[in-house]
C-alpha cells in the first residue's frame, strides 16, 4: 500500500490482507502515511516458498511454449509506467501468453502471473485475455479468487470487456487449470473492495485490534502484534483457549488472562457457547499461568484421576519400550516428505538412538518399513513393549506412509489394534495443569529437568536450511553439519519423551501413595482375523508380482509400470479406504467431553430430552447440546453420537 499525491495505491496483496486481517490494513495504511515504519521480516521458509512458486510459474510457461504459443515476459516487479505500457502493447499485438503482466486502473495495480489469449472478441480485436495464477496451494482459497477478480477487472479496462473466466494452475496436475466463472464471485469482490476502501478512506480510521489469525505466521507485523497482545495480557495467551471461548468471555467483559484467572467459581452465568466445564478448565489454566508468572517458577498441579484418561492410560513400563519422533516437511513434492524418522530405545540398559534419513521417496519407504520391522522384531523379545510419542503426528505419519506405499499394512494395523502407540500429550492434558502458554514438550521440559544437548536456535536455523533444500529439490546441497544438528535435535525429542514418561510414572506413584486409584490400560488386540489372513494369502503374491520392478517414486515410472502399480493397489483399495473411517471413529472415541467441545468433527455435551417417534427397536430421540463450532450441517446424517450425558441407552 502506498499513498501518492494523497491518493492510495492498492494491490491484490492489500486486498487479500484486508480479507485475512483488518488490523494489518490499518498498520499498512499508517505506514503508507509515514506514521509507522514497515518492519523488516525475513523467513527462510517463506523465501523457499516464493522460490518454489517461481519455479512452478516458469515450468508452466515452458509448458505453454512447448505448445507453440508465443510468450512475452514483462521484466521487473514494480507496476511502473514502462511495465504497464509493455503489457498493453503485448495485449494489442495479440501475444499468446504475457508473463507477469503489469496492470493498473484507478487506485489499483498488480502483476498477474499469466495473461493468456482467448478467442473472445474485444476492443483489441478478435481476441481478449484471461488471467491465470500459478499457485502452490493444493486447495484454492478465497484470497486467490479475489486476486483473480481484481486482475480480471484491470484487464477489462484495457480490452473493453470483462473476462468471463479466470484460472488457477495448481501443482501436480500436469498444468490442468481450475476454471472459475468470475460472475459467481463479482459481488463478493465488490464487497471486499468497498470494505478495504472504507477502512482507509477516513482521516480517523476505525480502531482495530491484532486478534490472532492464521495469517500471523507469515505477516511482516507479527512481532509488533504479539508484543501488543502480551502487553495487554490478551486471552489468547491462555493455553488451550479457543476463539469461541474468547468470544464468550468478552461478552461478559472478561478481556485479559488476569481477569479470567480471577473469575469467581462456579461461573456466575450459563455460557451461550460451549459448556461451563470447558470455561472452568481454561479459567483454571489462566490461574496457574498467572501464579507461575508471579512466582517466577513453572508450577503444576495434578488433576483428579478420571477412568480411561490421563495417568490411567500409562501402560506398565517395559525394558523394550521405544520413543519415536518424526521430522517432516509438508511442502516437499506433492505429498510432503517425512525426511527423518528417529527413535530411542535401550539395549541392556544402555541408551540407543537410530535416525533413519529419507531424502527421497525410496528412502521414505525404506525408513517406514525398517521401523515397523524393528518394532515387530523387538516385540518378539519384549511382548509388552509400547511406542511412546508426543502428539498425534507420529501415528498419523505412519498411517500416511502405509497408505502411500501400500506396504506393512497389516503389521501397522496389528500395532494399532494392540494399542502399542501411547500419546503422552494426551496423558499430560488429562493428568496435570501447568503454568505454560503451550503444552509443547519443550515448554514442559523444565518440569522434569530435561536439558537439551542441541541448541534450539541453531536447530531451527538448520531445520530451515535443510527444508529449503528439500523443497527446492536440492537434497545434494544439504550441509552435513545441518544434518548433524537436525539429527541431534530429533534425538533430544526422543530422549525427552522417555524422560517425560519416567516423570509421569513418578507422579502416578505419588497419587498411589495418597491412596488414589490409578489403573493401567487394558491390552489391545493383535493379529488379523482368520478371514482377512486367507484373503491376504491370496492377493499378496499377485501384488508382489505386479509391483516387482515398479520404482517407488511415481516420477520414475513408465506408463506401463504405473498402470501395474494402480492395478495392484486396486486389490486392497476398498479395505484401505475403510481404514480412514475407522481411524477417525477411534480418534473421536478417545476424546474427552471437553476436547469434543472444540472438535468440529463431532458434537459434545448431548443431553437426552425425549423420544419423538420411530419404533421400539429403532426409536427417534431428541437431544439438546451447547452451542459449539461443528462441521455438521443440515442434510448430513449423524453416523456416531459421542459424549451423551444421559439417555435411555
């Protein structure tokens, strides 16, 4: 955003910024007026993202050139008079493709990735132009469509007629465009534009506040906004609080973490959103954070044991236990890459660590198979072993890898059915309350005295550099010292997970010494059913024959090899698809009522009201539930009901 001779000069970036965060618009406007200095902001990950986007654009241009289309590249990045004139000249000449076309009209200007000629008459002649954006996102967002609407409007001013369509060129689709009819979005585009112009169109703009959004991670102003929220003791600093709870509290003039910590209990009102229990939970979290801040030391308190949750989910420690942690990057290739699978264990009491590196698809598959085979072999010696991890990423990654490569499916299923994986984050959340703003394992390490060998700032820099190389398809350029630092960081995560497990066991012993009942979880099942075993015996030889010489990386396969790979995977397709449904079912089943309140995939706090029809065997019951954010919409059927407080069944 700029102001020239008293007139604002706006870009598509300003339009998308206003859509994402009203406060960033006010900051940019103040900077344009000279009242603030724009902060310097450098993020290696964002630089890598920009470079990958540039490569995607260049690849698409090469694709168009290969079709015999003429191309003109408008050099530079500014929307200068020269660049605009060059763009208009190319449009009037009827060039097939104009790359980085510079467009300007009124207060608006921008650089469109691609202007492509189409056979629709305009003031230019028997042709006109449409805008296309080369985007790395796998799903097109509203901001991208708004950008295309703006570019199309500016194109229309040059050629005398508004384009009918605009396109997004997503990655990994052989450059197949996603076409959008602009008339479908015109009203929304006008509304957002008018909102932006209204926000900056007065001498005294409306006061906005830097409420946290998903855009904060990539915003130049994020440091300034974070400082303001901390200075103001914003509610978002309370660990685990949701936007819905913040809105509920603000309706009752509770606007700071301190005010929340001092809120009387029981709550003096009935919440319109969520439940009293969930608000009580965040109130207590605010209290212990305030106590930790005041005392200068990290405080914690154990929660009353609840059957099926918390310390009741800790299995008996076993000499063969394994502690797992992944390092992955979702921006590598089409599906992301789990580039380091690390695990810590003990042999005859001595600590051991293995870091399985995977810098390509073949390595990723091999690392996954090696780990599953290691655990299964170890279970023969230690049948009661468990694999501990912190958070849901690790089992989720294992499931993705199993599905991606169609290997070790039944071995992983056996481990999942056997409840071998233990999520210590879930144990922590349901067993204690700590004075931290985030329940990441690094924030909790002062509780159990773990000191890392790897410096976190050094590790973050090494992680960024390594991931940039992977995202730019330059694994050979990874520095050996960066690999060593990242591996040391991963080892720390694994060893810290063991230290946390041991500390939780000690806290469990304290509860037992006080006479409280804390149980161990029941063992899970293992082994496939007899019918499944017979089916696998029939199809596995055929799958192996079909895929014997097929490369792991799809980019390295011939058309015939890829066809055989698809045919082999069709044999297990239906059973593999069913697994995702059951995984989601068990994930929701494992959540507490408080967690379900914040879970959009389900409803929590259901209370039976009455039976309103049906039959004795299949009654139709009516329930009430507190207001909560959910993905359930009218016309969608309820498949599973969880969190019923009372009812006839």
